C-alpha cells in the first residue's frame, strides 16, 4: 500500500498506536504531520522516520489549545492546500471513579481532549480534506463506549460522543470524496491500557504495530467504508 505524495495528520503521534501508525505511514511514502505534546518524543519519532527514508512535520501542541489547532489548519492550507487523511488517535483515560465523584476539572479535560478537540480539528480541516482526491478520517474509539461499565463513565461517554461526531460528519460527507470512520482497536499494549488495567500482563496483548496494516487501509484512497465502526479485535 502506497501513500506516496499524500499528507496525513496523526494526533497522539509520539507513542503507542499513534507512533506506530506514523512510522507505518512514513514508510509507505506519506508526509506525516505528527502532533503530540512531548517535544522529545516527537523528535525521537522524527529521527526514526528520517532513518526509514520518510519525512515528517512535527507539531508540538496540546489538543486543548483550540486556537493552536486553528493555526495548524491555516498552516496546512498555506503549505499544501489540502489534507489527505486525519488519524484522530490522541485521547486520555482520566480517573476511573463513580460519575458523581469525578471532579469537574477532570470531566472538562476528558471531554476537551477526547471530543471537543476532534470537533475543532474537523471544523478547521474539513475544507482541506475536501480538496483531496480522497480525504479520509479515522477516529479511535473504544469498546467502553458501549459497555456502560461502572467507574469508566467519563471516558466511555466521551468515546460514545466521538462516534456520534464521526458518523454525523460521515453522513454529511456523502456524495463527496471524503469518508470518515471510527476504529475500536481492542486491547492493545499501550500506556493507557496499562493505566486502566495495572494488573494485566502487557506481553499478553498485541503490540500497536499489529494495527498498522488495517489502519493504513482505512486511511488509504482505496477505502470505500463510510460511517462505520470498525473492530480490529472484539
């Protein structure tokens, strides 16, 4: 699968699934716009991309900096005039606690990162995605959105709302070159999974690299899915 000449924005690109996908895209020929908060991790990613013969633009930015996301959209427009794909991977778990015990600041942060930031990205990137011959959007959801598991409320609600956001946008893109889908990656060996399941042996879980081929397929111009929740592993 080739992404030669295509421009792809990856959020949460400095580690876990985002990092693995950013590397996979770069190796497939894409110019990766890598967004994350940690400058050191982004620079390490850039080194590996360059060693693999790829190219990246680093965007050290907190997703809750909505003005910064607007500036990013303007920069992408000025440099390329389009965006071929958005991989909305970044997210936070937040405290696992009863809904009524959750502090308002924690609720606000979870919703800002997992939901509102992705709305802001769609808002500023939609014109650029429509300038692509095959704009693709893939948002990372979670099975938690459907389980109604005790103590996972804020995270689950944010992911359920993210799916509604994605599928509404997908419906509004019918008849255009843009397609949008959501992904439930299933249990994966990531830092967030370790935070959520501290007693679990991470070596029993698939590595993020195993998700790269199906994710690249969903981000490719050849993808025909739209408005679907794709399960990598149930």
